[in-house]
C-alpha cells in the first residue's frame, strides 16, 4: 500500500449540472444552495478546510458544448457545464473564510491578454496570502474562439506555441519587472516605490508586444503554483518544461500509470527533477457507512445518468459528434483538434479495452473520464491507496456527484481513515501554496524552473 503523503483537491466548477457528472443535478435536493450562491462556496470552503483538503481545483470553459448534434441545445437541456460563471471571482469569497485552503483556478491563455491576466493573478495571490495556483489551459471549444472574434480555434500544437510565449510574458512581469526591494514605503522621504527597481519587460514576440512594467508589486509567490492539464505529446512536453503540478485523467490504472511514466521521463529529459512535479488524477468516490449503503447510492445515481448529457460532454472534449454514432458502435481513434488526450485514453492508451458509445456514455455519466469507487470508508481508502501505489500519482482531483453532499461524506467518513493510515495530512503546514508543497521558505519558483531565469530582467538595462 501507498506510504507517501497523498494530496487532495476538490474538483469543482462554477456551473450548473454536476460538472463531471451531467444529469445528476436532477437527484439533488430542491432549495439547497447552488453554484450561484455565495453561501454554497463559503460552506464548501469551510468544509474542505475542516477535512484538511490541500486545494480547490476550479475548472472552467469559455464556450458551450455544441459539437453533439451540431448545436448547443443538448448542453442547455442537460446543464452540461452550462450555464457557467467566472471561477476567479469565487476565490476571495472562499479565502476570506479559510486560512490554509489553496485555490487552483483555470484560465485559458487563448482568451485573455497576459498583461491584464498577470495583474489579476497577482491580485489574487496578494488577497489570499499566497494561496493561488493557475491551471494553464489552451482551450479546445470552437464556440469560445468564435465568441471572442476568432473565426477558428488555433490548431492543437499551435495553441501550445502560443501558450509558451504567453508564459514568457507572465514570467517577465511576475519575476523580472519588480525587484524584491522595490517597495520601500519610506514615509520620511515620501517614497513608496523606488523607480530604479521597477523595469520594463520590453517583450516583442510572435504573438504579443508588451513593452512596459507589471502593474502589481510582487505578491507572496510572484508566480502562482503552475498546473497544467494537457496529456497529448505536445501537452506533455509543455508540462515537462513549465508545470509544478499536472492533472491527468484516465479510466483505468493502466492508462494513468502509462501517462505518469511518460510525463516523468519528459521532465527528466529537460533537466528538471521529476519528483518536484505533483501528478493528480480524477477520482469519484461514492461512499456510505457500509458497502450496502454506498451501493444503494450508486444505483440511485445511475438512474439519473443522462445519455445525451454524457455524450454532449464527451463530444465537446473530443471534437467528435457522437450523435451520429450507433450506441453499440465501437470507438476508434480519430485525430482531433480538440482535447486529443480525451480520445487517446479511450482508444490507444489501453489496447486491451474496446469501448462502445453506450459504454462511454455510462462511464462518463458519473465522474467524467476518471474512475468511480463505490464502498465503505475503508474500501474507498483502500482504492485510493492502490491507485497511488500502482500508478505513481501524488494525489487526486476528487469529483462530486451531489455538490456539497459528496464532499461532506468524504470529509466525515473517508478522511479519518486516510489520516489514521498516515496517507493524508492531519494539519496544514504554514506558508504559501508553494511552501505547503515544497517546504518552508520555498515561496518562489525553483531555480531549475525556466520561469526563474527571468529574474535577470532585474539587472539594470534602463527604465
């Protein structure tokens, strides 16, 4: 069984419809707080800190899932991550009622300029005392591209070239623009900031031109903890260079183990320590006080699965219109400009498993692309430990089936078992998000991280 400390994130989204489990919203109690209510996010934050969760991982999309049937109608009918609100605005709400819980927020490089985005993240890092992470995504929905004035989404690999320059701009702003001693707050001299210690970044590249200085003074972490979720060959290469935490999803241990091994080899190849990068996978736990109680919950949830909703979600991820497929047709690999890894894990990654469209819908209907464990607290803890032992992951993005109820069950029933076994933390370490991962004093990027090299901008070259 696993011996290393396991990291736990709550996998959430500021949307209706069950996030990773489309259709299950019909089983939720009427009158309870929802994603629209500040009360929901405050209750969730307090609950997760009680359970000593490491972070909330907030997903996001900037478009509707309109591949299935060539229309957004199925997404609207089934509340497939639609409607959806801005996840970044939830962070001050949740951080104000917690002391240690951290926040990984998804924001796409494709839809906001890095100059303004860098300020938003610095602001959040200030307001939370350094508890911010950024999940870097390149976006795959054509609807999102069209709604910000682009005729088409960039090609899959081009999106990563764009992302690399986006990060270069952010690194320059976060790491190089302001020196550590720039803010002096000298009341006698009436000088807040020493102008000689604030530098223009003078960036001019293929996609961006940013001549000036960062608008924010250095935040506790400067650069937020960097997540990345792409598992295609190009995405893995990008993660190997930039990520401090990687999120990968897969339906089986065999699939995830292969992805973890490939990632760690890629990290070593670029000269970074692979153990410095935490790897998370999706996991959905349906837990009861007894196995029988858990199985009864599972049977009730399965009755609420939306076939159309599940395939709408999968169509959006893969770019494949599953409405034209017979339910008993076997899925074959199709090259896609969308989320290539989503196709890969159900086709090539495990050649021993063939999936029909109906089986895919049933699988994705609860928990998305990740596994679902059903059982008593001890059985769930066993399964979690086995996943860590057999795949090499460091932690989990725990998806829910019934909003607060799923997380409350996990905190009350499973966390104590994991804590008794020494698998999860019983208390929080002090410090920023990065310090909680790497240890006290490690507020900033490690020296072998490419972003750390942009400190050199602080060498005087004119203002």
